[in-house]
C-alpha cells in the first residue's frame, strides 16, 4: 500500500509528504 501511494504521489512531492503524514497519523 505504501509503495502504491509513493508511485501515485511522485509527480507531487508535497502530496507525498501529506500521504506519509496521514499514514503516520492513522498508523
């Protein structure tokens, strides 16, 4: 799941950071 998020977010580093943040919060 994490890899998929990274691939989807590649064009937008900011979105990647936001996704990582959400993933961390949701644990």
